[in-house]
C-alpha cells in the first residue's frame, strides 16, 4: 500500500512539474521580418548612376504631363531620379506595367532622350 501511495505521489509530482513548465511564459516569437532587403550592389550602383532619387511630384510639370499621356498609358512610375551631368539636368523615370519594366530619360525641357524597355525575366 505504501508503494502504491508513493507511486501516485511521484506521478502527481511529475505531472505538476510538466504542467508548470508549460505554464511558464515563453518569450514571444518575433514575426518574420517585413523589411525589404537592401538592394544588391548591382542595383545600388545602377541607382547611383541614375542620380538623386526624387518623388514623382518633384518631376517638372511637362514630364508629368508626358507620363500621363497616351504613350505611357497603363504604366506606373516605380522610381524617379534627377541627375546633373556636364552642367545639364536630366530626369530618369523607371516605369512598370504588370511584369514589364521601362526606363525613360528626359531632358530638363521634358523631351525624351532615351526610352528603353527591359527584357522580361
């Protein structure tokens, strides 16, 4: 009888110990990071070549009007840059449309200097 009571007491103590471990507060798990990884050095160097990043609203009015015209209908401005080279100011605009990408280079007057479509990946 003593052995039976000892066994029950031992099992009860073991159960309490297990439950106590589960009841202790655990450190909260951090959710997966939603930060965007910094661009690779290739992309970073491309952006540095493009100049200073600016908001779309900072583009000259004539460039904004061109981007809203029929030539770029359906395209969304992804990035805009302002660059000065040899005393001349020009603007580079990256556009996206579904899985297509396009980069347009405008002069300060809003004339298209270069329009290059990037191949699909």
